[in-house]
C-alpha cells in the first residue's frame, strides 16, 4: 500500500502494488490526500505481527 498526503484534485492518493510490482487498484477520490489508512485481513482476524510500520 502506498499513499500520498500531498496528492490533491484527481491525482491518485492510495494504491496497492504486488510483489511483482503490478498495481492492483488505485483510489483518486476526495479532494485531499490521506493522513493514514488501515489494512484489514480478509478473514476478519487481527494479524499477530507488529503492523505499525
């Protein structure tokens, strides 16, 4: 996941990249960038590793 706080207007603000460096999806809504975001697991259970990186 990569985010850009300073992206404004219709620029891409949040996107996901695979290990093979392929863009999975991108988001360019809102008028300002993101301060932070949260990654959720697909099974609804919290990860045991430290995710604060």
